C-alpha cells in the first residue's frame, strides 16, 4: 500500500470511468486482463482469416474482387495486435492510463477493421453479416474479460460499432454497386471482358433488400449487442462490488452500522487480529471527483493524528474494483453528541466543559499539523467509554479538512461545513479561513449541549448562514430555564464572537480556560460512571427487546359473539 494515495483530478475521474486504481496489484491485474484480450482476439482473428483464405482459394469463383486488400489489411492488423500483445503487454509494465488507452484502441480499430472488410467485400453478400457477427463477438469478449463499469462498456461498445455504422450507411444508400464493380474489374488487367460482363450481372448489388430496411436491420443487430454488453458489465461489476465488499484487504465486513454523504461505515474485523474495526467505504454511485478527492484527503489527514481524543486510523487502501476504504477504531457502545441531546436533553455544565476540553486537545494537534477540521458538530463527536474511563470524547470525520498550504485558487469559493455550526468568515470568505472556524464551531457545539438547540434556525441553509454573520447570539441562560455555570457561558460566548480575533487564539488556550473553571457540582466522575452504567442497561434492554420473538394468538371472534 502506498504511503500517500494519488488524489489528482485525473486519477479520480479515471476511478469513476473505469474500475482500477493505482495500486500495483490492481494495475497488474488490469494488464493481465488486457493481455488476455489481445491474445484471444489475435488467435481468433488469425483463425478467421486463415479460414477465409483457404475458402476463397478453393472456391475462386465466389471470392470477392478486393480480397487482396482485405488480406493486406488483415496482415497489418494482426501484426499490430501481435506487437501490442507480445512486445508491450507481455514484456513491459504499463501504466493504468496506457492500459485504458489500449482498451479504447482495441475497441475502435477492431470495429474499423471489420467495417473496412465489409466495404471492400460489398460484392459478397455474407461479408457484411460476418463482420457484424464478429464485431458482436469482440464486444462480448471484451465485456467478459476486461473489468469495467457499465459506462465505459457502453462507450467502448459504441466505439466498436461506429465504423460499422458508416459502412452500413455507405452500402445502404450508395448508388448501384454495379458501377464500382465495373470500375474495379476495369482496373484489373487480368480480367477479361467476358468475365467483366458476367460479374456485372452477378454483382449488381450485395443488398438483398431495400437500402433503408438494410440499414435499420443493421442498427438492430448493432444496438442489441451494445445494450446486452452494457447490461452485462452492470451486472458483473455489481456482483464484483458485492463480493469484494465482504472482504477488503485484511478486513472482513460484518454489517452496516452507518452512512454519510461520502461513504458507508461497516463493522468489520481483522482477519488475523480479530479485533472489531470500523471500515468506511466510499459510495459507489452518485460520487463526484471532488467528493472522491475529499474522501481520500480525509484519510490522509486522519492517519497523521495520534491524539487519544481523535479516532485512530489503522489502515487504508483500494479494493480490486477500485473503491477506496479505510479502517479505524470501532467505538462500540458510544453515542454521538447529537443523539445524546436528542435522547437525553440538555447536558449539565460540568459535563459540557469536560467534553469541550477533550475536543480541544484533538483539535490542537490537528491545528499544529496545519489542518482545519471545518466540520466540527455534535454528530462528529462520539462519547464513549475507553479504558475504564467514562465520558471519553472522540473526534471523527475529517473529510472536510483544509490544508493551510492549499491556496485560494485550488480551494475556490465554496462554503463547506454544516450551516448550524458555521463561522461567519466561512460564509463571507470561505477561501481564506483559519483554525478559528473550529473554535467557533466548538462554541456552537457547547451552546447546543447546554440548551438542546442550535443558536440560529431558518427555513433554508442560506438563512442560517446569514444569521451567523448578522445576528447576535442569545446567551444560553436566556434560552433555557435551568442552571448554567456563568463562567462556562462566558467562555462559549467568547468562542462565538463574530470576529476571529475576539475568540480564543488557539484550541490549547480554550482548553486551558475550560480546565481552569471552578469544579461543577452538577457533574463529576461519579456522575459519569452512574450515567454510563444506566445507559448500558437501557441499551441492553432495548437490544433484548428487539430480539424477542413475536407472539401470536388466534382469537375466535364468532365464538366470542355467541357468549
């Protein structure tokens, strides 16, 4: 596995277009399949030309006039295929780009060869049908041999039939072929006038039906294989995805446990270590190049973080069908802060201060590494038990991070984040933000934990974003009728200042301020242990209740009416 996965736009678009990535084992696999395709097609076409040559030699009366040009074209084509097969694919390690280009070259020139053969042999009626049949054979062979998405198969199949379509149109709508026959015969000095007269009668036209019907018939014979090949790739590619989804590298997927905008999370286990692991797998459909790039960047950044309050990344890589994944520690039995408030209401001041201080530690390490999270929100902070310690916070989902070294020309002016926790400068100047946006978002998380609601609401995301820029924050103590530590409220309001310079300068400074708060009587370690003990009990009961068999009882209503 490479240390830094390739994330260029070119690679990402290729991942969507084809089915391979840049890992050596996948490149080698794709080259093996392309080699097999060229090998099989070389020998099948060689056998076809040998059969035609023998047939026309033994039956010269029915041989097409232009067969020598067909033979010459076949020699050139077979020589080229042999060179690509034996000279390139067998002896050299070709890049993914080169292999994809050879796939396109194969598709187009096979169609061109058969289209040219059908046109040159228009005096032999079976020639056109034979060309269509063999084009269909090559399209289906490629579909079965080359790993490909249905989109690429559709494009390559259409590319194969493009020259054939031109030939079919030329044969169907050209003037009487008699004139070409006479011209060809006249150019051959070894033909006699009597032969020319006989051939003029024999080869008035190779079309045994009206031109329009001939062309429509050809379209039916060509469109059907394209549709079938495309459907075949869709089925094969889908089955490959399902099969590979069960095993990704050293991890076996057990069950789905979550899904987000970019990927799906599965509970898995390492084949050898057997430890529970969370594996995030990119969604196969509906994914843009930008999302793919952001997904891989998430892993790169997260793999650099070692703070205990950041989710640890164990491994990452690509499946054989090209999907990117990474394995991280599994936070079983935990609850994210959004779900915590939804199910248990606003939280005590002491608990909120403890959670925020832990998150500050994780963010401080990220900021030292010149990384901005950009999507700090309750759903991205998991509360769990770790090493016998209750209320242990874990920060995850760095998929929207921004590297300080990336300039505005690369990042553009796209607002990225969750509207309810978006700093004002992330709305007004998204291409020029600092780590202060994470301080603001963490203050918004604290506000949500204390009050059970977001600072601003609106009918649309735009309204919420505008509110962050223009509206003053209502203090938490004025929103909810419950005790809130004044010192904690002051810290949170400072985090929520409109100007970045009025907030805490760093996450470390905010953490120090949180740890310096007076001890809170509403929450301590004893409270935390009791809460988690009750929480585990409720979760276990809910799990047991969900697994109870359904009891049914038959009631005789008629008998009840008679009593």
